[in-house]
C-alpha cells in the first residue's frame, strides 16, 4: 500500500508546486497595488507590502476622471452583449434542436463551417459595414457584431437535443404553445447551461481589446481594456497606479465567478418529478 501511495504523493507535490509558481505573479500584482511606488522600485520579490496604502486606488478614481467612465462603459457593453447573446444563442440552439424547417441541416453545417473561421478575419468587413451604417465610435459597434456566437449556438443545440421531450409534451398538454413552453419551462430548466454561456460571453466582452481599438476613437467611450492601455501610456513608470488599475479590472470577473460558480459544479438533473 505504501508503494502505491508514493506516485500520488509525488503527483500532488508537482501539482502544488506548479500552482504556487503560477499563482505567485498574480498575488504579487494584487499586493503591489497596495504598495507605495518607492517600495515597488526598491527591488525584491516580497509579497506583503511593508506600508500598505489605498492611495493608489484613490489616485486612479480621483485624478483620472475617465477611469470610472471606462468601467461603466465596459460594464454596460458586457451586460447588454451578454443579455442579447444569451437570448439569441439559446433560442437559435433550441430551434435547431427541436423545430423542423426546410434547410435546417444545411444551416447547422453552415454554423459549423463558420465556427472554424478565425474571428480576426471578420474585423475589417465588420469595420466597413459599421462605417457604412454610421455606427462607428458608438457602443453599438461593439455589441451588434457580437450579438450572436456560433460556438454557443452549437453548445445550446447539443444541450437541447438531450433535453427530455416528455417535459415539453407535458407543458403542451397543459395548454402552453411552443413559445410559452420555451420561456416558462425549457429556459428556466436550462439555467446551468445558460449561466455557463453567460459567464464566458461576459468575459469575452469584458476582456475584448482589439475591437474597441479599431471601432472606438473617443476617449470617453473607451472600454476598460482600451482605457488601461491609455492609462499605462500616461503613467509609464508608475507601477503602483498601473497595478491598482489592473486589479480593479479583474474584480467584476471574480464577483461573477463567485456568483455563478455553483452552475459549473452541478449538472442539470431532470427527473420524472421535475
């Protein structure tokens, strides 16, 4: 028995060591946001600040009037984009899984083909289309091109294929039409898949950098990722301010993960009594 335990112990030691090595830069960045500038440039790799301070956070919110605006822009775009995506992707996935209409299989094959196309190829065509529509340098330029995501349409289709038809048939016996069945029965019961989709879509909008860089020109309309680049160029050597701004940018992601973490851990259980 002791010989069998040794490989597992070695594996755990390797995994823990790797986790600590990976986690160290992140912890250093977070704790550096509470350090004064002199302590950061003094050298050394100590984690804990000797003289912790909140002056860095106070500076980025009071001395840079656009920083709070960038946070609100990112939050607004990510929230609206996530809501639109969740609705359209889920409805499209349900339609491909349940509804019978001409060309359904060809449409699904087209979606699979488009999934293989890198998103960067569409940046210039989208730019030209939005320029002709006159929506460049607006929030719509970031939300409308990303209103649907073929990967999550595919994900929801696969989920609804395995969704028990008995639940929908029972709803129809109770007098619900297809639309009512979807919103009152199917959509709530798919909350685990919907929440998982929502998290990844929100992260995609929140962390997007290239699209705001191409489509947005007014500083007051910058997203946080684009604003951080501008902030870094203005404070090139002020690492305490840069670390504080970076920490602020990841707080919404951590909060969202904590709120929806249970949906990653639990599967959707549908029994005969549900």
